[in-house]
C-alpha cells in the first residue's frame, strides 16, 4: 500500500464503522484490531475507533473514563496528522475528532475548552471544503455546525462571530438533507441521526423528524442506537405506546453496549400510562447509570408513581432523595429540584392529568382534569388547572379554547414566578407565527423570555429565541 492510501476507507473499515452505529462496540473493536494488523499502513482505523470512545463516554457519562479517552484522542490526532495531506480524509478526520471531543466536554461542563475545539473543527472543515468541494462528508459536519450556530441565542451571537462561528438553521438543515438523499453516502447513518435530532430539538419540527425516520425504515431488530433514536422522537410526538413497544422489544444480547437511558424512558412511558411496572425501570436506571443526567428527574418520577398510587409518605421519601442528590444538569433535573424544594404534595388529580397528557393521552387527561372544580383551587393549583386545560385543548386542536386558557394562565400568574405563564406566552407566539401574525408572534416570544420562570428557563428561552430568529 502506498503512502497515498494511508487513509483508506476500506470494506473492513466500513464494516467496523457500521457496527459502531449498531452499538456493537466489542465486535467493532475486534475488527479494528484485525484491520490494524492486516492493513498496517492504513490509519483510518484510528479515526473509526474514536467513535467508540465518543459514544461510550457520551452515553455512560462515566467520568472515570475521561482521562483515558483524553489520552486516546491526543494519540490519535498525532497519528492522523502524520498521514497523507492530499487525502480528503486528512483534515476531515482531525475535525471530526475535535468535534466529538467537544461534545464530550460539553457533557462534562467544560464549556470554554469545548468551544475552542468546535472552532478548530469548523476551521478544518471549511479548509477541507475549499480543497475538496465534492467530498460530501464535509457537508454532513458543516451542516450540523451551521444549524447549531444558527440557533445560538442573540446574547452569544457577537462572541460566536468573533470566533468565526456562523451559519443558519436553514443552511445547515439543507446541507444535511442533501447528503441524506445521496444513494451511497458512507456516513448516511450519522447524517440521519444529526438531521433528525436537529429537526426535533432546534427546528422544533417533530413531524418532519418522524416522517424522515419512517421513510428511511430504520431497522430496530439488530440496532440498539436505532431503538433509541426512534423511541426518542416518538416520545416527543406523544407516541407513548410506540415508545413502550420499541424499548420492550429492543435487542437484548450482551453484544450491545447498554443505553441505560432507555430504562429511564421506558419507566417514564409506563408511568405516563399509569402502569405499575414504571417503578422497576426508573429504579433500574438509578442503580445502573453512572452519570448524573436525569437522576433527580428519576427520583421525582418515582415520587409521582407513589403519589398516584396513594402512598404520600413514599412520595415525600423520594422527593427528599431528589433534593439530596447533589447535581442538577438538565432542565428536567432542575425542575425536579424546584418541586423538592417546594416541599408541597401536588394535587393528585392535576398530577394524574399532567402525566396522562405527557403520554399523549389527551382525552383521558381532559376527563381527569374535569373532575376538579376550579372554584375550589387557589394559587399554583389554580394557575396549573388553566395551564393544563390550555395544553390539552391545544393538542386536541381546539385553538380557541386553548388560547382562552393561555390568556387566563397569564392573567392568573401575575405576582407569581411559575413557569406556566412564560410557556403559555410561548405557545401563543407559536400559534401567531403559524398564522403569519408576525407582530403578535414577536410580542409573545419576547414576553416568554421576559416573564419569570421557576422551572424550564433554559428550554423556554431557547425556544422563544429560536422563534424570534424565524420571524424577525
């Protein structure tokens, strides 16, 4: 093999890569070692094995692995920088490693270092795009970064421009869609995952994300990552029964690297169906998962499980465990902490209505909340009553009733810092945006940002700012 082939995407390299995207890490590792010995001059396996370290660290959040992975990444970059500079993979592989490492750093709250690595990746990809404009892998990663940069909140946009980080949501999604449509694109699985989650979380187009997965016919029989992707999108679309079915039928062989978050998802989905098996999976997640994300939320969900099953003493016990757990990372964890600090037992019927709503069982949720008399409620319970009704009517496409209740939420919230008013304003803004009433959309997006929030501040503000970017 000549030096020009020292970054060759061979047939075995392709197999090793695709095994990783099934979450068959051990099989991929064994094949990578075979490639290293059979194709000793081919350094592509060093790049491919970085995916294993990335997924392992990102999914497990096991900080004890962090130093080892850090050393592996440094060593791989040394190897890749010694390769043929005339290969389109030369700059691309380095950029991908910086990008993967940056995502891990973000997971562990090393924000400044992560931004610097993202900048390195972006610069390398842009350089590679100029040298090799027909190398489509560039668009896969640039599309991801352009979308992310387009969603940066306004107060950080100046800093991003100073660092040379620029792009738009429209530009990035268009680039990703282009490579997904290619017939023989080697990194199609990766591009599909990126496009799906960007549509879901940045563009807030859940239907588009689901339609894409349906069209691509992702197999879940022998692919644990595909189970996670489909279940995640199904969760956001309120397809709760599908979430349960997907995870209960997931491949169970030891060949797959475990995704313990699936246990949390299944426990949560069962809870949303008021199923008594919810506790087992939520508790399994707490026992098995070594990271911190959604730990407080899992304690809170177990507390809810006990409350709706008429065991308020166990509700208090698990809320205390939630309160005592030292780390709150996600918005859900922070909301769980707020509930624990309030030290109040929720209205059981409101809670059951909320849980059924979260599972997409809107008519059942409405039946449950209609058991309450608003004249007998006050303060937070009264505001939440109108908020829950608004959200249910919204999902049942009864927009007049929904908007009437959203306005009631905002009026009844004066003097309180409940997140209900801010989210009601966000929902009104989205309604006005969809109906091309831009001035009203801008007004309510700005209100959503300005109103106080005792929970979900980051996600509400991010959605409102993304909305303002779309309509202004």
